[in-house]
C-alpha cells in the first residue's frame, strides 16, 4: 500500500511543479509587459507634453504681445493728444487766462472740448449710447471719456460722459504730473463694467521734452470690452478646451480680469493665492513655466503663462489635460487591453490544464481528508481521556478568549458539559474580573510565544488582590500555534493553591513572631538601646523602597535590621549596661556581637540573604572593613543596613549625649560616602528625609531618654 501511495504521489507533485512554474512565468511576463507598456506610454506622454509646452508657449507669447499692444495703443491715443501743438498752446493760454468767446467761456475750451470728443469717439473712450442719454431732465453718471486737467488735477475740459475722478485715478494723475504716463488698473466702474484709466502729461510747446515740467494732464477712462478680450483668442485654434485668461495679484488672492469659459464675467471671480495646485497661482509665481495644475473650476489642465511689462497682469494659457493627453491615454489603454487580453487567454488555458489535473486528484484528496478527520477525532478523544483524568481545570482558548477545548474539571466547575463550553467566552464562564486578568496574560503569551506562570489571589466575591483574600490560584499558560484547521490560542491550567499559600503565610507569621521574641530578649538585656533594632529596620526598609528594590529585598533588610543585635544575648549584662569608658577588649566584644548574630542565625532558612546581610554590614565600601570586602562584592542589603545603623545611632538621643541633628547626620554620611558607605543608599536616605516626610516621621527619635539610661554601643 505504501508503494502504491508513492507511485501516485510522485506524478502529482510533478504536475504541481509544472503548473506552479507556468504560473510564475506567466506572472513575470505579465509584470514585465505592463512595465514596458507603462514606460512606452510615459515616454510618449513626455513627448506630447513637450509639444504642448511649445504650442502653449507660442500662443501665450502672441496673446501677451497683443494685449500689451492694446494697452500701448490707448497710451498712444492720449499721447497724440498731449503732443498736439494746438492743445499744448491752448492749455498754456488757459493757464495764463484765455479770452472769452460768444458763450462766455474761453474760446480755447470750445476747441479743446471738440478735440477731446472727436478723439474719444474715434478711440472708444465713450460710454454706450444708452448710458449717456439724458431722460426726464435727470443727468446720468458718466462712465467713460477723456478729460484735460492742470498738473494739480483741476479739471479744464472733459467729454460729456467723463466720470468724476476716484482715488485710483487721482493717484495716477499725481504720478503723471511728475512726467511719466500712468495706468489706472482695471476696476468695476459705476455701471459695474470693467474700466481702465490712462494718464499722460502735457508739456508746454516751447519746452524741451527732456527735463521740462508738465503743464497739464490728458486723462482717459475706457470701458473694457471685446476690443481687448478678443485679443485673447488665438486665430485658427483647434483645441476645444484651450483658454487664455488675464489675471492679477490682489494681496492674497488671484483676480480674473477676463471672461471665463464657464460664463463668469470679468472681475467677478477671485481665488486664494494658496489654493492647492491653482494654475493661475503657478503662472504668477513662475512666469514662463509649464506644468500640470488645476484651473478655476478644479479641472486638471496644462498651463503656461507670461507676465506683461506694461501692466501688473499675467496672461494664463491652459488646455485641459483630458483633451491634451487623450490620444496617448487612448493608445495606452489599447496597448494594455491587448496585452492583458493575451495574458488572460494564456491564463485561461493554464487554468483549464490545471483543472483537468485537479479533477483526477479530487477523489484521492477527499479520501486523504477523510482519513485526516478520523485521525483528528481519535487524537481529540485521546486528549479528552487524558485531561479528564486530571483534577485541575484545563482549557484552550483562542485570541478572543473563546473556549476551543475544556476538560471535565473545568466544565464541572462552570456547571456545564464540555461540549457546551466550546465557543463561550471566558467572561461568561468565570466572570469579568478573572476573564480580563487571564486574557491579558494570554495576549502576552501569544505575542511573545513564551509560556507563563502567574499567581493570583481572589476574594470570595471574585475581586482580585483584595485584603483578606480567601482563594489563591496558580495559572499556567502555554501558547498554541495556529494550523490550517485551528486558530492560534493558549492552553490554560488552573490550580487552587489556597492551602499552600495559607501554610506559607502561617510560616511568615511564625517567623515574624520569632523575630519579635528575639528582639524582646535583646531589649530585656540591653534596655538602653531597646528601640535601636526597630528603628534600624524601619530606616533600612525605607531606604530599600526609595531605591526601588522589590518586596523580597525590602523584607530582607527589614529582618536583618531587627536581628542585628541578637548576638548581644551572649554578652554579659554588666558590659551592656556599663556607663564608664569601655576598654578596647570590651569595645571589640560589642562590635563582634554582629558577627555572633550572623553565626546564631546561620542555620535558619530565610527567604532572602538575611545572614549574609548581617555578616557584611560592618564592611566598608573602600575595602577597609573587618574582612576587606569592597564595593559591589558587599551584599547589597548589608550596604543599606550599614547606612541605616549609622544614621539611627547618630540621630537617637542617649542619656549621656544629645541626638545629632538630621542635617549634621546627613553631612557625616555624605562625607563618608564612597569610602565607608555606598553612595546610593546614602542618597536614597537623604532624599527620603528631605522629600518623603522622613524628617517629621522620625523627629521624636531625638528626644532624650529617661535619666539614668545609657548606651555605649552606638
């Protein structure tokens, strides 16, 4: 049977390799073909863009020149008037006071009025006929015309339709009075029609043109219409969406000065200059540049432009990108469709061959799946038999905290059948508090793919870590890798360790009682330093907390501080209570009591290195202590207890001396830091005293003991 299976397996793998190789080759060809088509299209697009850049640039140059020529023509008309010898002569005479004619006004004014009127009608400095018509004896406001003024802007004579001067016109007249022609930029006049002004100086006939002063001004106001805007149209233009516009900058906006293709009239639209990708803003910032931007309607366009030297205007020439690039886009689509169609045909043929081979293997695959399902069912039954025999709850949950498997112990604890557990979430079975806790651990285990073991305490109402907790639980979490039939998850095993935990707590209570008993023995024999051990333990624990040590390290230094004077039980009471000066031998005996304490406790099993802490607390950081142990080689708890012991001895009052002030004691410790003591516990103690309330908490230690008490050991 195994030989037959091998014979059927080999050709199937061979067919799969062929199909896979063909598919890979087809994908590579498709990708390569698409890349080549895209590159070809991009090169064609670049060529078309360059052609459009030249085309739009030529049109922009001619239209800008035509518009500039129109403006220069208006100045030329007024300049012809200003250089008219008769006008110069009459203006000079008017300035001197001319003779009156038959109608009571100077004869020169009649001539000048007729001259201005003829010029205005010929050059278009007039309002539409309906606008200057007088009806019902009501004078209409003037819209356009030509006027002659002195250099101060005082009117000498004007055509009938000449409007009064506005602020912009007066500003231009002041500039022209200094000898230079001035332009009044386009604005909306009284009739809300675009209007422009032109001012040229008039010189006396006998003066040289160069260096002479103006004696008057020729002022022309003109309504802007087709005679200007028709110059924006390019003769013979074939592009349907091509458009030439006039724009200008007005503070932070771009104003459109010419009619727009969407029907907007001149000076009726303005857009913010910082509008993203605005075509007109691009021309303003980069005259002569070429780019793809968006026009005033938000349409993608190819744009170029030119700045006008004779006016603060810019000519913008655009054509929509759709029209400009439609031919190359059409070619690109055609190429891609043909190429992808060819690839699709090859793919269809390949799929047909593959399906034929698949149909031959379908029955065989179905049989393999049936055997795999039967095998999986057998493994599941075996797993259930094994796990149901275990007394502790076991369950498998997925990443969302839903049960994938549960043994009988877990189901009985939940009051359900194991089948009913499948698909339920942890919160519905064991409550929200435990579910959140276990799911947080499961998420970490799945992310790290590392097993984890945690210990938890729950009160009767299910709250975690509550005071007076009654139930202790140990939880083991093992990651489960994902397969094609099963998502990733975590296998959990829960164990009730309440009894074990209670035994440990009972042992801890007995240990604390033993320590207190031993302290009582020492205090009875050495009443003059009865509080020294308790104070030492308190300070040592405070230093350890300030240094960020864990609970075990804090408990170690506290226990060592309480038991450090245990060795005094072997010292005669007479020596402990002696108030006279001690001999060197007696002093050594008291100092060696610390080593005796360590020897007495050598056989006691503590959770932390209590004995090593006591034995090394007399060592110095620089190695000058009894055993010459130095630096980091000294037990960390011993370095803390040494600082606490010295501090308590200095700030505690004795019958034969006063307590040392906290600041002085801290200075002594600081001076000896780095030689006798480790700097870190010294810094932690000082910080606790200054910033954590230690000064107020231990202030009472400086009170003097009852008279007659004494201590020769501190």
